[in-house]
C-alpha cells in the first residue's frame, strides 16, 4: 500500500519561499521502516540530525518526492486574490494528483469546517484522507515530508543569506520572530528605501517596518 505524507515549511516567514513536500512510499519500504523511529516533526530535530535524515529520505530509491516551491514573487502576486491557506491548498492538490497513493496524510493548515471532505472533492481523488493538526508529530510519513520541506527551505534561506552577506547584511532565518531578520529588514529599508526582493510584501511585519521607517 502506497502512503503519502504532505507538509510545508516557511508558511509564516517574511522572507523566502513557501515549500510544500509530498513524500510517498510503500508502507513496507525497508529503508523507511529502519529510520521510522527517528522521524519526527522537523522543528524538533537538531539541524545535523535533520540533514542526515533528509539525505536518507531523498536517496530512498523506492520513494517518490513531490515538491511545490512557491517563490516570494508568486506569493506576493497570488495573495492579492488568495489567502495563504488557498495557496497551500492548491499546492497540496497538485501533489496529491501527481502521486498515486492509497492513503494520504496531511498536516492541516486551516480550521475551515469540513475541510478534509471538501479537499478530497477538490482533489477529485477517491482514496483515504487523514487531514489533522500536528500530523507531522503523529504520522511518520508526514514527519518525512516535514523534514524534506524544512531542509529544502533552509537551503533557499542559506543562499539568500550568502547573497546579502556580500552587502554586509545578516538575514537570519527569515521569520518575524527572529530579531536578526527584523534588524536586517529595517537596515535594508533605511539604506535603499525599498524591501529586499525576497520579502513578502503583504505581511504585516513588512508593512509595519516600512511605515515606522518612513515616519
């Protein structure tokens, strides 16, 4: 039986892309069974451990990985008409349709009533869906997707940090809760009177920094 786990990384960040990963494998996959005990929500793993597990997961020849990377320019454009939940839902539907899984496990990203039922209809997929909050901690297949999504997003953020390091800036993690990221955005805007191109313009964090710096 083929099982598919879906999770994202970078939903709440103010800098960088949103990455959604679908990880599919046979439930009896030997390599997956061997590393299963070590799999958990990617945020609860140390970086080196997360990278090691990611390498094992992506090199599993009997697994299929489907990535949806929504770049910042796409997020900024789409959010003029769609919510972030809508964008994630569209990504998840594309992943489901590209995989022929028997069971699909998704880390829920919305509190919309009857979402699981509505999602199954939109995906036009007559298989079993398990859409739950904190599924990345409950189901190992979603933990796998969580790890690959997180490591993929971290690679994008690393490149962004390298780019701005040449200008004397430190970007940080890209999240609003990261003081380094907030300092970077403030300093960049003060110097260039615009936000870095990797910034999500619709975010309250971005609007607040621009408003406070201008006035």
